């Protein structure tokens, strides 16, 4: 399934027990509701892992960060593990600056996010 709004898109992939939402373009106040809808659809099926792939995001506003925090709050009481693949100044840097990386597991790649933290 693909949702598009100008340069923004969300594409859903399944990798075993993980669902990956690949986000591209700007994640801001205008586009965050589309991603929120995709989160709702995915979370209704209760996947073991939800990976939010932000490696294709070139701008992320506070609305995008707030959406990730809210999704974390929704998943922390469920069996679904929320993981975010983000690397670079547009995504992982702002999340680290505001401390989101302290509550949500950040990974540099989707492959590492699917794999998760190894004991």
C-alpha cells in the first residue's frame, strides 16, 4: 500500500514478523496525519515488530517527532516492538537532540532495525 501527498510517501513492506513502513519526503504537520493513519492500520494487526524507516525522509518537523513519541506510548503496553531506522541530520540528529533516542530504539538501517538489539 502506498500513500502519497506531493513528495511524501509511505510504503508498507513485510519482512517475516516485522512490518516496515518506508517513509519518504518531508514528515511535517501536513504529512504526519497520513503516517498516523498507516500506524493505526498496521497496529490493528498487532505485528511483533513495527519498523519506521525514515532513511528517505529529508525533513522532519516537531509534528513528526511527536507522532513517533505518541506511537511509542501506544506500543509500549503491547507486544509490538517499535523501532526506527534513521540516520543523518534530517532524522536521527533532531531525535537525539530532543532525547527521543532515550525512549525509542534508533538504528542506522532497516536491516539492523529488523534484527533488533542483540543480547
